[in-house]
């Protein structure tokens, strides 16, 4: 009896308790794991808060909210019926909104000019009235006649107290010596017909960062045959998935609203040739086709899988793709590294480069640029982007236009890359580029898009995500080759 109880007790004491780990898909393990979207958000909070300061919280909220889209009508489907159906559902034609805003802006400018002219007239009237009052007051007061001493202002009087500087007398025998000229006429103080420029200011004229020409543009051309529909600010209605029409193609294409601005900035013209250097998934190529302007579009991308995505879009939205588009050469699909394209002399080049795709990086863990295996690729993005833009500037013809764009808020990938490419062009070639300032023209987009304060940008323009206007982010910069 005694031995049994002791052995039982010993067996109980010798038991070893083992803690088992939860499987990888258990909620406790998943919650503790750091995902790429978490890394992206931490990176943006650290970086973009320094750039946008107080506005970052509203931009952040927009990025994390549901995305807004626009519907680009397919001219090769049932376009009229589709537009009527969308308008019955409350959608608005973006071109109509832009034209209305353009009219309002014209009225505002005329009003401001009229007010400025009236203010100038009133100011002149006030100055004239004040002058008349002063003259009346002076006329009313008796004037004392001063007694003038004629000797006080005579030449003899002034010579009595004059000091003669013999050092400033120039020996006629040695009047042109370098010592005398440099002593009495210092080189740094010379003034001529061109005005006086300090040596430091003169040197700045050769600084590549200050020599880029900028030119304002006051109108954003919206092609007559391009129809895009959106919902107004604070209207969070969504478009239904597109249906196939009588021609067996989809009636509209859904895309981020900010993505239409780079294509509009290209200012496509009838009969022009266009290169879409990084075309996948094909939305901007589709948008350019819907203007009915380009005579030839070269849609290029670096891998076959990405090229297949472009081809898929073409087959969904264009009928008889092979016979009507590919064989005649109206659309050419190319699989090249954009830095190595040999064909040049394009009228327009769109460079929608690979970037951190900020919105995607906060929503999807798959194929996320912030995964540990893609750190090196992410850090090398600005170098790749600047090389692609440099290539585009060499491929466009004289007078042609290049538009550089990203879907990132990063000033390094945006203005920073543009600056790097312009510096390289300036150093390595005789190509001359003008940066187009679209600020005046983009005023007509203010009812649809929320644009970043232009003081934050040096070259381009940036669509910011917001709660009520949740498009973007989209950065774009318009450049024209003039030589």
C-alpha cells in the first residue's frame, strides 16, 4: 500500500509538460507577423509625413479607403447607348465639367482684370485729389521770399574750401598702364550696357539645375471623341462591371481617374505617332486609342507576360484586332527594355514608369514592392526611372512631347527623377528641353481632382487621394523637346 502510493507520486512528479506552437495560419501567428502592407504603411508614415505635413492624415485616409474610378467609353462598342445609361445613373461627362470650369475661370479672370483696372483708376483719382488739396493749402499760406547771397553759390566760394586729390591725376605719359586702370576702375565694379552681374550670379547661369526653361500652358485639350464619366465629389457610387455590346466588345474601361491626365497632357493630334514605353496593363494605350487621333501607337513593355496583358485589353475592347489594328501597323506590340529602344522620331512618348505603386502597396501583399525579396529592386527604382525618361527624351522628335508619370507620392521618384534625367540630357547631349507648367490649364480640373500645392513641386503636378475625391496618387510632368 505504501509502496504503491510512493511510486504513483514519483510518476506524477516526473511528467514533462510540452508547449506546442500554433500553426502558421492561426490567428495569433497571423496577427503578429509583419506583412508587406504593414512595412509600406510604416515607410509612408515616416517619409510622406515629412513631405505633406498636416495634409498627410487626409491623404493617408484616402489611400486606405475605397478607390474611385472613371469609365472611359469605348467608341467601338455601343457608345451612345452606354453614355445615356450612365447619365441616367447620375454619372457626369468629365469633358463637360472641364469646359464649364474653363468658362468660369474665363469669367473670373475678366472680372479680376476689370477690378484691377478700376482700382488703378481710383488710385490715380485719389492721388490727384490729394495733390490738388496740397496745392490749395500751399497757395493759401503766405510765402516768404528767401534772401539769396550770390557769393555763397559762386565758383570762387567753392574753391576756397575744396581739397585737391593729386593721387587721382593720371600721367599722360603712362595713362594706359594696367596698374592705373585697375586702381581707378576696379574690374568687379565695371558697368556697361548689359548691366552689372556678380561673378557668382554669372556662374549660376551655367548651372544645369537653374538653366531648364519653363513655359506656362493655359489650356488642356480634351479630344472631342474622348468621353469619360465620373461621379461628383463626395458621391461614392460605383460603376457596374462593363457589358458587351452589339459588336461583342466591352462598352467602357474602368481606370483610376488620375490616369487620364498624363494622356491629356500628351496633347495628341490627328495623325501623330505615339510610343507608350511601359504600356502594361494597357489602360493608357486604350485611352490614347479612344481619342481617335494617333496614326500609329507602339505599345511596349519589358516582359512577355506584361505584353500579354496589353493584348488581352485590346481583344476585349477592339474588334478584328489582327485585321484592323495589328496587321496595318496602327498598333504595334513590342517586347523591349525601354532603355534600349532603337526606333525614334516619335511625336509623343508616354513614360509611365514602374514605381512603388503606393495604393497597391497598402492593399495587396501579393507582388508587393515592399516584400523582403524586392528590397534591392525598390531601392534601384529611381535609377531605372531616370534612365527610362532619358531614353524617351532621345526618342522623341524635335517639337515632340514626353510625359513622365508615376502612381507614387514620392518626391524622389517624381520631381527627383525628372531633375536627374534633365541633368543627364544637359550633360551628355545637345538636346534642349522645356518643362511645361500646366498649373493654369489644370484649374479647369479642380471640380474633379484634388491637386497638390504647386509649391511642393518643381517640375510636375500631383493628384492627391482625398476622402471625397479619391483618385490617384498620380504624378505627371510634361516636357517638350525644342532642339
